């Protein structure tokens, strides 16, 4: 049975963290850039402010991962990072200039971006031999995203988007409070041999996975940075935009729910390839058919693949390749390369090209990047495809 009596409370606290953490993202992703436009920032400035949120993921997760791996106090690091990040973000309530927000977002994201990779490692440790059940806990993050994105849409329409920073701050407070309910994971990883980070990364299947993670997340740059603006410019209301975001994450929930069956049956590598193929299709549809609601709805359903299926498969493989004393740094490296380096570069490129080449061509560029991720992974990993996991 998945939830045994003595561990059900612990699993609920793990699920609670994902709920509130991704609830904050449910406030950020659909609405933060609309808030920045409300402050009359240019597309370039919006791209830069979005990129700084992601840029700290290049180095912050690895720094915190090293600390957690060497001290064995993973939850203590998570609690500290959550609290300090929340305090720094509170400054955004009163400081709204470009340079002020740039500094605030850089400081906030250095701590905020540190929490999730270490919590992923803590969750996998908690699950033990039932790692394929990870998605059943992680899906609560998607539920949190849906709840926030859906409820905020009409609320911001009625009361104004200027209240968004207050909403985010409250969610950050609940995220930190939930970390106090999670028990410290026993540092059993110090009892086994210490594998080499460099040797692990240079293994062909690991290198191909990390490169795919970088490219796929880079291809999401125009989506995470400009989708709401793109949709609003094409006549969609903010309420409908929030519903479109929620639809994508709802599809993601369905994938997370069934991953515990799909992983043992099909294997993470095959599912990863399917996810990349559907990501290519998704960006092509958004590039050419954004004005058609029915097609845009289908493209949003493909978020189940471009994020849900890809992420769950990648997390499974990262946990397999990076074990023992490098587990925390492995999860941190995954976050740094994908959401950090890939996400920030994707956001920057989107901001610099949005007006010069046009939104449709930016999404076509995203499609080409996703296609490159698929091709290189098949080329490198195909000889090892006999092992489904």
C-alpha cells in the first residue's frame, strides 16, 4: 500500500510543501509579468526581470545542495532558505523601481530556488523503495498551482493586479510554515561509498539527459515569460488566461497520477522521448494558431507532456544516476542546468527577440530548440535503449 499508517502524516506534510510551493508559482507564472507590465516596464525589462528569477538557479541550488549533502541537515537548509527568501520578497511591497526589483528578485530567488531541489531529494529518500510513487505526492504541487491560478484570475480582475505581491507573500509564509511540519530525513547517504560527480556527469546517458533538460527548459522561455502577454494581445481576458494556465497544470496532474503505473511499464527513457516529441508539437501550435481557442486549449493540454511527463521521468533518472552522497547535488545540478541556465537563457532570448522578430517566430525558435533536445538524446541514448529505466 502506498500510504502506510505510520507514514501517512509524513507524506501529507511532504504533499503540503509541494502544494504551497507551486501555489506561489501559480501566482508568479500567469500574473507576475502582467504585474510588471502594469508597472510600465518594457518587454526587454520584463524579460530581464524574469531571467533573474531563473538565473540564480544556475548556482544557488548547487551551493545549497553541497551544504545539505555535507551537513546531512537537508530540512534545516530548506527552512532557512524559505524564511529568508520570504523576508527579502516582502521588500517588493514597497520598492517598485526597475533596479530595486532586480536586486530584490535576485536575493529572493537565491534562497527560494534552493528549496525545491533539496525537497525533491528529501521526498525521494522518504519514499525509499517506492520512488515510482513520487508523482502521487508531487501532484499536490500541481493542485496548488491550479487553485491559485484559478482563484487569482477573477480576484485580480475585480481588485486589480497591484495586489499580487501581497498574495505571493502570504503563500510564501504558508510554504515556510509547512517546512516546520516535515521531519528531518536521516542522513543515511553518508554510510555508503561516495560516487564522483564528474564521472557521473560524463556518462553518456547522464550527459544526454542533462543537455535535454537544459534545451527543453530553454524552449519554455517564451511560454513562461510571455504566454500571458501573448494571449492578452490576441484578445483573451485575464480570467481566461488564468483558466488556460490552470488547464495545462490540470493535465499535468493527470500525468502525475498515472506515472506510478507508466514508469514500471514503459520506463523513464521512453517516456522522456515521448514528452520531447509532444513538446515540439506544442510550440508549433502556439506559434501558428494562438487565435484559435480550440487549438490553444489542446496546446495547453500538451503541458502534461512538456512539463509533467518530462519532469517526472527526468526526476526518476536523476535519482537513479546520482545516489548516495551526491544525491542532493544531483537534484541541484538538474535544477541549475534546466530551470536555471536553460530557463534564464530562454527568458532572456525571448525578451530580446519578442519585438524584433515577432511572437510567432519566437515560438518557432522554441520548437527548434525542443527538436534539438529530442535528436541529441535519441542519438546518444538509443544504443542503451534496451534498458527501459
